[in-house]
C-alpha cells in the first residue's frame, strides 16, 4: 500500500512494511523506529495513540509583550546558502549585541515555568524543523552565552540522514537532541511529526501528526511533561479543525506570520505570533539582520 497526500509542502509517499519514505521526491531511510501502522483506509494511525494530558496551564498573555523569533538552521561560513538559515557569525553577533543592550534571551519553557510575567526586555528565541546544525553550530553559541533556545522539532525526521543535491542538509540525530536537552540548552517542543501541512487532514491524521510527535519526543527525553507541551504549526498554517485538536493536547500554539508581540484570539483559543528575524522584531540595534 502507498498512501500519498498533496499539500503545500509537496507530496509524501508512505510505503508500507517499514520501507523507505519518499518526501518531496527525496528518498528517506525507514522510519520504522516510530512503529507506524497504516490502516486499511489509508490513514496513518498508531493503534496505541491516546490523548495526552496538557502538562501545564500557561497563560499565553505572558507572551503578549515578548518578541518570539522563529528561525531555522544555523550554518557555518563555508556552507552554501540555505533559505532561512543563519550563519554562525551572524547569529553570534546578534545575540552578543542584544545581551550587551540588556536584553534577556530565554526559551519558551523558561518563560512558561516562571511564576511572574517576563519583563519588557525578554526575547524568546525559537528554531523550527530538525537540523543537525542546531547541535553542531547553535549549541556552542548557547553555551557561550549560557542561554536556552526553544526547538520546535519534527521527530519523524530524526536520524534520517542527509538530503538534497546542490545544497545538502542533514537532519538532527536523536542522541544529539537528547544531549543538548540534558545539558539544559535545548527546550524541546513539537512542530508536528514530519512537517506536513496540517490543514485539510482528517481527525485521525491530525492525531497522528500531533500526538505521535508529542509521544516520541517525551519518550526520547524521559517523559518530561514540559517537553512537547507547546506546538508550532508547520508553515504557520492552521484552521478550526487544527486549532480544536491541538488545543486538546498542547498548552500553547504558535503561528509564523511575521508579526511581533501579537496573540490572535479565536474564541477561547489563542495562537501566538512569531516573527522571521531579530531585525523584523524591531528590537536592539537596527542594523542587525
């Protein structure tokens, strides 16, 4: 059986029996370590999925005045350009400048775990997807300045190697994610299972993307209830069905719309905005990109 779905991120073919995946036309190693089952109807659903309890009651109003920056890969000076990636020297300079100007860079977990609202100079630094560059290039920066960052991770892409032809990108190893987490620098949250667009999925498919992601990350990192207690939607896209399902299992939901210090309210559900760069957030030295 092959299940194929079209969405904004391209097509995904899932081959039954633990064989390889083809993601956006690129062959990926088997993800059998996630113990997927494929139902007769074609929906990818783990038989053991159950609704996970929301691990914390976190008022998203805490983030109303906090710029939440959404970044992606961190690469060295010698690597080819990657869309959305920051180079090590660029990011190091930005962080150094902000700290010198009195800004406090924190992870979302740090903000959520605080008993008091963050002050006006608090910044949340987040990174999306599943890059080995986080461990090799971002972690040394976090150590240098003794700060934490939030990683919105797609656990279905962990340990799947390198992809791309002209520009090769390596997915993060689970052991390196665990090492950065154990050392206290990586705040690990969910970005869905494998980065497909959640809009238009069936309820079972949404559960697979949202609950399996949460379950895998928590099992990997020792069942910490603050792991994967928040979710950032792939491509920043969501609809009522996505909001309804995600709000059952995650304390806080994040978009990716380029807005800063903004929370969108949909009835009793809130989505925290994120901006694309430090410069766009309008903080610190205006020369920073």
